[in-house]
């Protein structure tokens, strides 16, 4: 059964909550506790996977979200995990995920007019 875009957005927010819990422990705890990095990577993987399945209409309704970057980061985590930089991962948790959540919670923009 295929998931709806609203379910996928919900999945993004749920995974972002997990990422936020990891970030809330602080940078040093993130780096020191071996469980935090794979937990963060999995949350970001879920966000990227859900983003890759969104319809073009939904993507267009959130023009401020860097969907392409989110999908690319998922590809990096999944297929080139050995190249993932811990500092870049931390920056994503600390800055990008909260921005993503805020943008989604602000709500979608009106659909662009049909061409």
C-alpha cells in the first residue's frame, strides 16, 4: 500500500523529532556516544527517503525546502556512508533539521497555477 504525501510529511517530522533528540544532547555527547551517529544517520535516511517519494505537487508547495539536497544526503548516507563527515552530520542535526521542521510546520504554500 502506497503512503500519501501527508503520511510521508508526518514521517519526516517524526524522524526529525528523533534527530532533534540526538541534537538536544549536545555536540560532545553526539560525538562521544557511539549510538548517536547511527541513530542520526537513520533519522536523516528516513527524511531523505520520504522526501524522494513526495509528489511534484507537494514539493512545489514547499519551495523553501531544499528537497534535492535532502535526497542527496540520503544517498550519501546510504551508499557512501564511509564518506559521511561527523561535523557535517552534526551541522545538519543542529541547523538544517530544525529549519526543515519550521518550514513544514509553517504550512505549504498555495499550489502554483496550472500551466
